[in-house]
């Protein structure tokens, strides 16, 4: 999910691309190692104590709404101690005989998440936490817009949270100063984008700021006045201090190189980050080579489609023909919004023929807020819960430059049959531990969404000529350009050219994507690493079961454990294949 998004927003509050720290954690020494469920209870409580804001992006309910992530170095060290002790407890659990049970799923989540978090310590993300994709400055605007109010107690909780926010911001400055002293920084181009985002945020009048939005959802005038005062005299000045630090000090000191290898231990960081995102044991070079093979195969299919649609056999000419079609562009924002809404509705109608268990939870198409437009952020999915609908959030910025075919593929990726089906299905399954709702793995998560782009074509959902062509031209290029930048030293121009030729991006969007790759090393490879694995499992199941293969049952099996790591998903599907083959013929 773009940013968990969906791709990038929540990761800033976890160990993947943001600060790793905690507030006062539960006393892990007091909880005995009874079973996987007890361990999950402990870890779940600790995660939400450490980063209660995570609940808003995971669709889970929490009792109190006054918590704030602790980004002090002391809290980071406490988080490390907890993880180390917890990892020892996980190693003591014997998983023999648990296959196919809820405990097996729970252990898969916990082991992958904890081990990946420990492995990524070498990256020292907390020392260069300047992120234009899902940085804290973006995450907290959405948290502010989701802050519950309406009662005296909830108003009090809101004030208790946000009165501490300026201290959080100042600590970020301190952390970045420590990072520069140790040789860590974000790429200079990324820093420039964050400065632009902050400028846009700070241009908003106080009463229009997302940090004051809670006042619009409450009728208490004194609360509104108090909150506006806090934003004006506390939050905005702190944001100004942070912006000025980035602009006057950090920008010139930041690394010019895109590759994370410019930071200390950067090569090891890349491999750790890559494995954390993909959840497969595959090196960066192996990912690069598999991506090259897949891109070539996809290109041949594009040529076949281009020959049928346009009578053209040259890949670049086919892409240009698809992009140049004036009927493939939008006239205005309203047309783009309506087109996306219709695509989502069309997909939802067709979905019951492709899964046995269709979740009831709806998803709404929601335009970006004004301060989000033009920031480089892409469309993304926000999970819902029993109290609020899920949202497919889309930018309406420069609609005349957006392709209808790409808009279709993105809608299917983010909603039906993509992320929304995936997340809503997991939320509806009884027996899964709630920890599986706040832990997210990009490999299976984005892999399912990438698989869904192709599945949507099989479902007959595309109405454009360009959609099937463009959706094939892009996949697996992320597996090439990401390690291309981080391992092979590709320049910005090399990376842009490689992406532009796919037709998925104009040059300015490809330029934005370069900086996304730079700040989220390995993340872009997860989409097709996962998509290719799910497709391989489908082929394996189809060959093994023959006429007994039911695509609806296969999809339910893939989805029933949430975003379980791909290595465990393979075990699960292969076990399902064996059990299906052992069943007597009816």
C-alpha cells in the first residue's frame, strides 16, 4: 500500500524506516512463557504501549488516546533490551506439530517481525529519520485527523497527547544532529522534499491545520480555543524549528549519494532491509537478476498485446502509443475521482466469483487533503474497522497527466481484489491473534496487491486498452532499479530512464520514485518478490490438483492468515495442496 501504507506511513512508527523506541514498556520478565498466544499477548501490549499511534493505521481499537511515541535514545535502548529478551523466549517455543493452527500463524508473525527488527539495528534509522514518504511529519497529520474527541475525557486525552508533541519534534532534531556526527544522513534530495512538505504544512492557517482538526469534530468552544492556542504557540513553532534546522544545517550536511551504502554499514543495512521487506531469503544481487529476467518476459508480452491493439512490435513505441492516446487522460479532478469510484465498485461486484468468503466491510474513495496534494505521495489504502470505513486515498493533483489505465491498476491494487480484500478478510477471520493486525510484511502484503493487478485482468475488470499493457510494462522493474541504485550505483538519470520506459511514470514522477527508493531501501522489491511467489504457488496448486483446483479456495487460503511471511505462506499452501490431494473424490 503505498505508504501501508499503506506502504510507507506506518513504518515510521516501527522498525523498518523510522524511529525505534518505546515508552514505559510492560514488565516482560513477569510474563511466563506459556505458549505462542501468551507471547503474542505480551508483544501486542508492548507494541501498542510503545507506539499507540500504530492503532490508527491498523484498524484496531485502543482504550486511551493520549499516548505519544518516545523517540529518546534511552527509550530506544529499552526497546532493544525488550526485543532481545523476547527473541530468546521465541526461540524456546517448540513449533513442532503447530502447522495449520492459530499458534503457528502467530509464531510466524512474531519471529519474522522480531528477527527483522533486530537485524535492521545496523541501519541506525533513528539517526536519519527524514522521510518524504511516510515521515513522522506526515504520519502525525493523519493521527491528528483521527484523534477521537466528543467527550470531556477524550478532549483531555487529546490535549495530553499534543502538548507533548513539540518535545517529540525537538528530540528529532537532536537525533539528527547525533546522526550527522556519526556519519549518518538521509539523501540531500529527500531532505529537500521534506522541507517542501513542511513549508506547505506551515503555510496553513492554524484553524485549517490538521493538528487543529479535532476542534472541528467537537462542539466545545473552550477546547477549540485551547487546541488552537497549542498549535499556534507550541506545535507550529516546533515545526518551524525543525524545518529551519533541515534547511539551514542538515541539507548541506546530508549525503549527496542516493545509495544507503554511503552510510556506515550501508551494505549490510541494505541486505537486512531487503529481507525485512520481502520476507524471503534472497540477496540483493539475486533479486536484481530475477527482476531482469521477469522484466524481459513481461516486455515480450507487452509486444504481443501492442501488436494486437496497435499493430506495433516495438516496446517503446507501444508504450508511447498507449500514453499518447488522449482518451486515456482525465479532463479534470472530478473525472478522475468518478473513474476511480466506478473501478472500485466494478471490482467489488465481481469479487464474490473469485473468493469463497467475501468480507462485508466497504471501502470509500477519498481524495487527498489539500496539504497532501503535490507532495510526491501516491494513492494508498487506509484500513477501516467497526467504527470507520476503509479508505482508498488518491491524489487529484494534475489529473491531465494521469493515465486511465494506470488509475485502474492502482485502484485494483489498493481495493478489490488488492489490499482492501486482503486486510478486510484478515480482520473478519476469527481466531487470529490481534498482533497479526498491527504487524505488516510488505512481501506478502504488496505481493498480493501486485498479483491482484493481474487477477483484475483475469476478472475482466479493465475497461481501458492501456491498462493491461501498462500494468505489464512496470512489474519487476522495482526488483531491478532498487538494487540498481543501492548495490550497483545507478545514477538518478539511469534510474529515471529505466522507469520512464515502462510508461508507468512521467519523468517527474520517476524522479520522485528515485527518492522513494533512496529512503526506503529494498521496499520497492517487495511487490514483485511477493507477486511472483503467489503466482508460483498458484501454478503449483493448479498442477497438483488439476480439475479439483478451485481458484476461490486458493485465494481464501492465501488470504486467511493475513500478511504471513512468504516462507510460511509457502509452507501453508503446500500443506493445503497435500491435504486436498488426500481427500477422497466425491
